[in-house]
C-alpha cells in the first residue's frame, strides 16, 4: 500500500509541475506580446523627439548596410530635435540619404558638424493616423494574448 501511495504522490507532483510549466509558458508568451507592443509604441513618431524612430534607418557604410547608431551618436538636445553626430565626417551624405529614403518622413538639415532632424508639431490629421496605428498595434497584441491563453487552456484540457 505504501508503494501505491508513493506512486500517486509522484504522479500528482508531476502533474503539478506540468501545470506550472504550462502556466509559465503562457505567461511568458503574454509578456512577450506586451513587450512587443511597448517596442512598437516606442517607434511611433508622436511629435516628441525620440531616438527610437531612427531604428529603422540603415546607412550604406563601407560596402554594407548598418544601423544608424553604428556610425553616429544620436542625441535629443530638446523635445523637438534629434541631433546626429557621425563619427566619420565622410558619412554625412550617406546618413542624410538613408534618412530621406527611410519611412521616417522627415527631412534632415546639415550644418557641417551635426545632422539635425526637427520634429514637426502634430496636426489633427496626423493625430488621427497615430490613433489608428496605435489601435492596430494594440489589437495585434490582444490577439496574441488571446492565442496564448487559448493555447494554455487547450493544453491543460488535454492533460486532464
């Protein structure tokens, strides 16, 4: 009898570990969806200077495409300005061309030492576009969280 109880106890422990593992996996999937949403929100140009809006800019440097932050220092001296100081003076034209060709949609200005990007104030139309874009990203995150929850529920039902 003692042996049977010992086996039952181990089975219960194993089931509990599986349930905890399943719940941890679902929680991790949900947290990843939230982290992705935060990352997407950080790349939205909302009228305030944010260096993350330049993450998509790739510069042609010495025969390869590299991220902008690999060839220059990017700072925000004030709320509406982004300053880009290239490490190599010969990179000014390549950086300007990369910014113009990128989906950022802002024209850079060059004063010989620093490339300056002035963030324009938001218009009513741009605000509506931002609301739609944020809603779309949020809906994608909600769907991901729903799918993770459904996966966890289905996995637990199959285990039972």
